[in-house]
């Protein structure tokens, strides 16, 4: 591969007379416009090249693939396969159509699809790499024209664009020249309509307009305003109104550089006025699956909704709670969309179609559905990573819809996985960790308490769900085997705009049993003798809690987009709360340890596109867990916070950073002994990452991670572990490094090299250690490789 990358010593080799390699594009003259947007309008961008070497990995990979690409051979194969497939197709509906010929027909079809892909996009190396960019004058002219359109659509009506081409040998650079001139601002915006109802409605909602006096003229604001007006009118009875009835007249004053905008609502073609429609009774039809023949359906009426069901196994009460159309109401487009979405959220129907019959100014809503399949089975085989080395996993899930005829969903889940982890007792290396968990749950499409008819209709818009779950979890690590049986009762719902998701766990009860290895038990007992009671976290125990979580998703964080987006997750948990109000003899008689604690976590993530090829992303994560009461200062082991690892401070091994300025013991070679996990009560992480496209499936990243963990109380076995306001900022660990990601859309493989820059375990004045990585062999221990699946945040 090394030879492949550097085999192309010159990107200009082989260019014909009059051809030039495009090496640079710049935009000059920008004062107020968005440079990133203008840069995105350039049709041709130079190839990414390696500094100093002047060659491009992407071009080398593409040329390597091109050297093996023979389009003539592919065309001949395609013609041969097409003829054979055509011959087989002629036998398709005859008795001579054998199973062998069927298989051959399918194979030929697949081969032809593959050949079409290769002929269009090239072979694997051509699709992964990039062809060299040869200057195209037509593309440059078009780029300049698109920039002019963009400027004029954003208030620079007098703008001018041009370009200047410079050549040096076989290389070319293009400078795009922009003269913005003055931006035009909106002096007035008013509406003209012969329909008094429309005029009054728009006037009452004028404050929500996207077009406001004093703002620069932006064409996209008019587009958004046209959509806003259409939505507003359709939410107030104007069923037949569309945006095509809206016109804008823009009057420019070239002296004062202002515009006056007139919004005109035109009359309909076949009527004197736009009509307001009122809803009549609603009709709901559930058709039988195609495999079932039904001679007579079940017809009932509930809440002025006429139900026509092929089977009586469906609850009219539940279905009606997700229908927000009422007889006598004005037509409301938002309610129609909300009805369609919430009926789909029940996961009972293959599709939900809503149509309207018109009679004068009356609309009769008709909702057509068909049941989804009763049972759904999903099997997955893949790889996952939580700590050190990825490992395989297998999962199986079963879904049973409409369990008790009230739209309930029964789910059974099983997962078994194998991963590589660092042992807390071994002398180094990676050890096997096995995990198995299974659960059975029932999801009710309502809040079980309070259970009233009005609550169904009130909360139906928020997709309410009550989940009851019982599960079993088994973890086999080098240090211990840990088993738990848990039961959960939780409420889930989301806001109507889907930006906020809420979870409230009314009960989360766990019975836990641990089997410690001899080495690990000796370590815990030794810590206990020194005053650290961590061993209590591994006693047979009963852990119960109530908790709540809210996830606020701004602008669809995590989806493929070019806009800024962010996500905030807030989590709060109170452990052992019920023990304050009930007799705890149940756990005492069974010699079970139990815990009381409070836990809080806030996780904020943000995504900021810089260019089409670069993105800046960061994450701030803060957590605190405080035991109290009978816990004697100890948390259940799963409730502790740990710092370090592939999704945390990546320059430290998983769960090995901190706490505070605690210095692990030294090994014989002078390095810190990172064998032991370091639990903490307080966690802070700040992760900052610049992500860039390299070529093809490959992305790169430069990152800086800052953070640490601490304890609330002083720990006699870990000096410096406790949190103090006057020194915590001096105990922030800093790591930096580079990452390589292979993004295959369906899967992202990640390799990060983290290097310690500031190590709080060192003595004050000696904590900056980044230079050791470059100057000392021992400094290489400051580097940690992290393998991951998916982005770290």
C-alpha cells in the first residue's frame, strides 16, 4: 500500500496540450456574505495532497483502480449476461422453467446489477479514491454564475462576480472575484387580500413572520414565509389553500438600498373566495390482511368515530386516543399529521392513510389502515466494544403486537457477547469478558396510572408508553462473575415536535450476586484493611432506585446534515428511596446489602459544520453520585463513574484515569501500574474533535480530551482522590491525538491514538508530559490505541 500511495510522483503527468491540473481555488472580496456557502458553490475543488510531497493518496488509489479497469471487457460480459438472461426469461412462464434455471436467472440479474455499478462508478479502488481534477472552464463560469445568484438572493442586488485564471506550467489556480456592493434591507412588508378572514388571521400572527422590517432581504425567508402562511391557513380550516396562491412583489429603491415587499393572496380560479371547511364524523377502517378472507366486519361507534374493523381484537378506546379529529372542528392540517404519526407510533398498522370526502363546506375524514404482522423476529450478528478490544455478539428479539387486544407490545430480548478488557488483577494484556443478558417486557400505549378515559385523550399526543420489564444479566470478567435479576416499571413520552424525550423509572429493582476471583478478593480485602470499603459493592445486594431522564435534541443531532445541531441529556436517580418509607426487614432477613444514593448526570453534545469536508464537534459530560444513609459511603459498583477509554479521555486506558491527583504505584520499569480500575463519585469530561474527510470511506480526526474523576470524601488508599475547589482545575488530565475512521454508512470503524499531554498523577510542575512522547522511549507509554465502533459522540 505504501508503494501504491507514493507511486504517482506527479499529478500533472500525462496531461494533454491545453489541460491544467487545478491546484487552488480562492474567493476574494467577501465582506458580509457567508464564505462557507460561497465556497460550496465552487464546482471544482483541488485534490487533497500530502504536504511537501505534492501527491494525492486519493488520486493514487483511483489511478491504481483505473489501471485495472477495462470497460470493453465489462461491456462484453454485460452483453453476454443480458443475452443469456433474455433467453431464460422466455421460459419463465412455461413448464420448462427448472429450479436450476431459476437460480441461474437470479444470479445473472445480480451480476448485471454489479456490472452496471462498475460501469457507472468504476471498481472498488476508483470508488474509494478520486480522479485528478483537471481545470474545466465551463465549471468555473457556472461557479461564478451560481455565486452571483446566491448574492442577489441574499440582498446584494448590485453584486458582481468574475474569476481570474493563472497558469504555471501544467498547473492552474482560480481566483473568484466578488464585488458585493451595498446590501438591500426591508423597509416594509404588508399583505393584500380580498378575503377578510385571511387578512385578519395573517395580521394577528404577523409577529411570527420570517420577513421583518429592518432585516436584509433574503430570498429563502420569503420561501419560509410562503410555507408558514400555507400552514397557518390550513390549520384554520382552509383545506384547499396552497402556496401557489401566494405571490410576492419586491419594489427596490436603488438610491437608498431598501425594498418594500407586498404579499398578495390571490383568489382561487373556480371560486370567488377561499373556503373554510368543517369536519363531519370520522370513519376508521382496519382492513384484513391479504391472507385472510373476511365476509363481514365489526362495525361500532365510539367518540363520534365510526369503526369498521375486520376483527374485534382491537381496542377502539386506544385507537380513538390517537385520533385528534373531532366532528364540528375546523380542518386542521397539524392535527391530521399528528393523527397519522401517533397511530403509526402504536406499531399496529402497516400503513395509515387519511383521505377526505368533500360535501359543500364539510369534510368527512376517512382513515384506512391494515394490521402489521403479529410476530416479528430479528437476529443480529456483529461486533461491539465497551472497553478495550471489539468482540462478536449475537442478539435475538421477538416482538408480539397487540398482546392483550389493547395495542400492547410484548418484547423478548436475548444477547450474548464476547469482548477484550483490561484485567484489574493481571500483569497486563487483554483478557476475555463475556456478557449475557435477556429480558421480557410489555409496553402499554398509555400511562397505567392515572388510568382514566380523559388521561388517554389528554396524553395521546405525546405517545405515552408504560414499560414493565423483568430481566437477567450475567457478566464474566477476569476479576469477578456478576449476576443480577432486575425489574423495571417506567413511563416514556415525547413532545409533539419530537425534540424532547422523557423517561421516568417509577421502579428499578435489582438483586445482585457476585463471585470474586481470589486475586481480586485479596485486593479488595487489602483496601478494606486500609479503610476503603469498596468490597461492600460486591456483597449480595438489593439495589432499587427511581430515576428520570430527558433528552433534548436540537435540530436532529446525529442525522446526516450540514447544519449546526446539539443534544442535551439530563439524568437524575435516587437509590434506595423507598427504604425511607417502608420496612427494610425484607432485605435484612436475607442478608442483602442495600444502598441509598443520589446520582446526577448532564451530557451536552454539539456538532458545528465548518466546511463541506470539515466538522467541529464537542462533548461536555458532568456526573455526580453521592451515597448517604445506610450506604456507609459506598455505591453499587455499577453506579460509580470511571474516566478514560475510547468514549472518554482517550489517552488513558479504560476506567484507569484518576481519581484526582492520585498516583498509582510504580512498576519495576518506572511506569505507573494501571492494572486497577479507579471508581469515582464525580466525573467531568470535555472532548473536542475536528473531523475531516480524507478520501472515499476514510475520515480523519484531531482531538483534545480534558477531564478526570474525583471522590467526595478523602480515600486513605488513594491520596489526592477527593474533590477540592482550590485544586481540582490543576488535576484535569489532558490528552490529544489523531483518529482514523472508516465510514461505510451502515458501520463506522474507529481507531484513535491518544497521547497524554497533562498527567495529574505526576508531581506539580512535572505534569506536562507531551514532550516525553517525542523524546523518550518511556514516553511512548503515554500513548494509548483505542479501537471503537461508531463515533465517540
